């Protein structure tokens, strides 16, 4: 079985990060830290975010949580009142609408299209804004499409924010260091006047192959960070102290391993894109970030297999390849494949998908 379903790097955490964790344990890190995280990690996260976004965050405007998902959960719990609306461009990671709904809010999906690389447009965003809108979620590169937002998309968001002073942008930049051949853009850099209405969510999980360590962080207005601290103080308290020490090493240490993983992902991306595009009737907008391909396989559904969920079962059964159905990301007729697996698996898995789909074409 070849697993294209996974949403995490296949690489192990780089050695120098593991060494930093071991050293921290030897030195003694068995105690609670401050709820919002160690001063070292909050400062390292602020510096990393400031370098990317041109912002002026300090350790005090950052809170460390148990992964970026936890950051988003605490953020929306702290931010939303019942019935508040959050605009989420789709296709999207399923946790955004789920977390917003759990926090009592209403997710409002705004569709994007593969025809223009899943870019955002002023008109569709502006149409979705109501007096109840509190935030717009931006996830660039996007899970599941791998889309990276260009200047026009960022300016569209900025225009909507300028016209609606109560609305915040929440940028989930967890994949921002995994971008291939295009420029990654930061909203606060495109629109510095809006920097204090952009809430930054980020972490070490994907870039540093640290999904299991569970470290994410949020930077934003001090009242919001304080409210998240209150919530976190009565739930998880701090993220694991040893994982925080490892995250400091990830953010402040040598970045060669990130470059090496990036290079490897890019090679696999090329191979997967080429392989998928060679399959008749499969359409694919070239992903420019993260580690996913999101092909349109709608030509193969509606007959012997009724939808993308049945198609994923077909691929598992006939091709022994696991993929994620697109309807889980609000994109029926698509499937998501992760190339966070070996080049041999990429080549063999895509070949098997072609063969399994050919059985449907006949
Ligand atoms: C878009 C996006 N944001 C956040 C996360 C979660 O990150 P973490 O593992 O740090 O909670 C994921 C993981 O799949 C993701 O795809």
C-alpha cells in the first residue's frame, strides 16, 4: 500500500533539534513553564515572524500553544461570540470551519477556482462580509491545493479589511517555508497599515518535521493574546517544556536541514505533477507550496464510482494507493495526494493511480 494521505513530512526531526531537546532534559526542564511559553521561545517566534512579516512583535505579543491547530482553537474560542462569522476561502483544511463552529461562530466559505490558481478576489470576499464578520482566514500555501496567494489576492484582502474596520485577518502560515519557484507574500508586508489587524498563526510542525512535538504559536493584539492565555491557563497550561526547547533550536539554529527537505519535496512535486498530468482527463493546477497535489478527477466519477469518496476507495482497492477525497476539503470531484513520501513511492503510486483510473475509463 502506498500512502499519499499523510499530512506530515516523512523526514525525521533534524539531529540538532533532537540534540537541543536532549540537552534541555539533561539540564532539567521537568517543570511547568509560563502558560504562554518560555521567554526564549516567545522571543524566537517573535523574531521569526518579524523577519517574515516586517512586524514589530515582542515576546509579550506571542503565545505558544500545543501545535498550530491548538493555536487556532484558542484563538477562535477567545475571539468569537455566538453567531460571529469567519470567512474561509475553500477548498480548505477541514479544521477551520469545524473550529469556528465549535467556538460558536459561523464559517462562511468563499469558493476559489483552479482556473486562476485558487486566488482570492475582492468581489467574492466583499460579498461575503456582513456586520457579523469578525475574520478572514488566509492559508498560503493552502492545504489542500498548494496554492500560494499572489499580490492581487493579498491586495484584495487588504481592501476588504480597509473597508471593514471590525474585520481581522487570521493568517495560518504553517507551510510558508515550503514554497517552490514563486514568491511567498506576507499580508502585513503588502499592507503595513493593517499589521495590527493581522493575527499570525504559525509553528514548527511542517517546516522542521516536528508534527509530533506539538508546538504552534500566535502573534496578535495583546488583549487577544491575554484572552488566549486565560483560556489556555484553564485547559492545557503550557506546551511541553522539552518541545519548547526543541522549537527554539529549530527557529534559531542552522536552517540547512530545512533547505534539504525543501529541495527533496520540490523534486517529488515535479515528479507527481508530471505523472498526474500524464493521466488522461486528470486536471491539475500546479501546486506551488506545502506538499500536496490536488487533482480534479471528476471525469472519473458519476459512473461506476459515484463520487470522490468512492473513487478513493477504488484507488485503495484496485491500486493499493491511499488518497484523501476532495469533499473533505469542500471540493467534490477532487482528491488530495501528499508527496511527503519517497520518490520511489511517488513514481509507483502515480503509476498505479493511472492504471486504476484506466479501469474506469473502459
Ligand atoms: C493548514 C494547516 N494548519 C495547521 C495545521 C496543524 O498544524 P499543527 O500540527 O502544528 O497543529 C495543519 C496540519 O495539517 C494544516 O494543514
